[in-house]
């Protein structure tokens, strides 16, 4: 229990822009309350040019750590003192931790995704189809490769960004990676085990947006996952479920990466059900 005569709370939060639609604060504070932690999470709208000042300010004010979201996940690195192994490999940071008087950058996106994936399938030895090659896709691809995925097909519109990710996977991990430049309607190859949307297609407000994908190439025996947390039941997941696939929504990934962040900042292994329930209340699912 917190000391009732200690009036100095642990400060954490998020730096992003835009920030108003980010529900992370509600989810993390629900966990802080549930576990009786004297900690706060402050959602900050930080402009690109102000990121360095924000990081230095958080340090001066004794913050325990913070999340970074769009557009700061790569830019924040130059303001930190070090990176953990997966953040270094992914090349992006979404969780910063004060550790022994240093700001250390971690990446919990891919780890949160894997935790959610493992509730239905172990990626070891499996073949993945991954839509996107941005920050979320890089984190998911690297962690899936480190978890032993046999192959990863990256499907992305922009060839250069796609090639960069494929080269990283082939050069730095044991997985076999290839690129499909996404300029026509894609059909998921038969025998694919895991299909992941890591693009921003389907994110609120464009909730009916559909991937350029033949939904009839999805089917039983596949796990189809979406990173989009809002709305959780995306068009892709509805299409996949209607064709007998097992589906995973982006809420669990959000919750699990929050659990890992809280562990980094407080040492407490937070209850994910409390956090998921808070998000479900907010999104009315
Ligand atoms: P980035 O901007 O880094 O990457 C976006 C990716 O989406 C790129 O690969 C881009 O392709 C692709 N893309 C965008 N629009 C389209 C389109 N119309 N058709 C095909 N591809 C498209 O974003 P992030 O990777 O940081 O975030 C992606 C999504 O992941 C966001 O919606 C975010 O909310 C979600 N996310 C969810 C998390 C969770 O915990 N649930 C955690 C982190 C992110 P191209 O390279 O060709 O432009």
C-alpha cells in the first residue's frame, strides 16, 4: 500500500501528436487504481519540434518513464541514453524507462502483439503474411521472427519501406522474409498460418475501409489479427470470422503492451482484464 503521508506520485505518461484520441491513459490509470499504485499517467500532445524539451522536462520532473506514439517513435531515440535489444533491432521506441539514472528505450508493441497471438497460436515454425512495413509492422515482424516464425511475407505498397524490413529480417534474424509490392488485390496464399494487418487501414474514423485483399482467400485454419484498436471489430476481422478464421483484435495488443510498460515503470504485473474492460467500456464493445 502507498504511504498515506507520501504526496509524491510516480509520474508516467505519453508523448504524441495528435493525442486526444489515444485511450491509453484511461487503460493505464484503471490498472494503477486497481493495483492501489500511487502513480499517474499524463497524456501529452507534444509537437515534433518540442520532443527534446518534453523528454528533458520529464527527466527534470522525475518521471519514471513514458510512452511514445506517432510521430515520435524513431525521433525519440536521439534523446535517450540507450536502447534495449528489441528496440535496437526494431529501430523504434514506444516505451521509455528511467533505469539507474539513464533513459532507456524499449519497444513493447511487438511483445504485446505476441502475447496476444500466443493465446491462440505459437508463431514458432509458422508462416506469416504481414500487411504494412511501418512502426507497428516492424515491431511485430521482429518479435515474430525472434519467436521462431519460419517465414514472413511482407505485403506493402511502398517498395523501399518494404525492402528495408525484409532486409532487416533476413540479415538479423533466422526467419525467411520476402516482399510483395502491394499494387493489386492480394490473395493470401493457401497454407498461410497467420495473417496480420499492421497498416492503419480500418482505424477510426474510416471504419469501413477495406484492405486491398480478396477476403475469400481467408479461411479456417488461419489466425487473422488486426492491430487496429479503434474500432476493435474491423472489417478485416468480420470478413475473416465469416470465413471460419480465428480472429484477434487490436485491443489485446494495446492492453498487453500497456501491461509490459507498467511492469517496466512500477515492477507490478498488472491485471490485463481490468485494462481490457476499461477499453471495452469506452468503445462500447
Ligand atoms: P506507420 O505510419 O509507421 O505505418 C503505416 C503503414 O500502413 C505503412 O506500411 C503504410 O504503407 C500502410 N498503409 C497506410 N495506409 C494504407 C492503405 N490505404 N493501404 C495499404 N497500406 C497502407 O504507422 P504505425 O505502424 O505506427 O501504425 C499502424 C497502425 O497500427 C495504426 O493504425 C496504429 O493505431 C496501430 N497500432 C496499434 C497498436 C496496438 O497496440 N493495438 C500499437 C501500435 C500501432 P506504405 O509504407 O506503403 O505507405
